[in-house]
């Protein structure tokens, strides 16, 4: 179940009071393929270095990243393991904007990714 942070705490409290099985997953910036008509905000932010969208650089200063496939696998894992309860954080990489820029510059030399 996806809940925005403001809804997550009340849902977990309700779970505790009513003995339900609520599980939440808090993810870092989600990157990878998407099926929406519009580009998700997380993808826009993750691509900011390539698109030079400086308005999103502040999001990338220090952040975590998780690939869509990993987040889907986390949902499936928690769904299949009925003893799970509470809140889980799903993030696989923790990078600064400089580390991300250097990594992207090495992997995608065809893009002029700024490193300053």
C-alpha cells in the first residue's frame, strides 16, 4: 500500500488500535521505467543533471535512489511474508549530487553532465 508521509502515521496508528495488518513502504527517489502518461516527478528529478534542470538540483544534493524493479520486488516480498508489520524503507543507493554526476558521466559519456 502506498501512503503519503502525512497519511502513513495515522494508518499505522489505526493499525495498532484495530489489530489490522498495515504495511507501508517508504521509498527514496524512484528511477527506471514507468507506465504513467506523464513523467513522474522522481524521474524528472533523477534526470535533472542530463536535462540541466537546475530547479531540481536541490532534490539531488543528498538522496537515495531505488529502481522500479527493486521497489516492485519489495512490495511482492512484503505481500508474500505475512509476518511483516509496520514501516519499511526501500532504497538501494545513497549518493550526493556530485557522486551521481560522476557516475552518470562515466556511464553516459554521450551526455554533457556537469560535475561542478
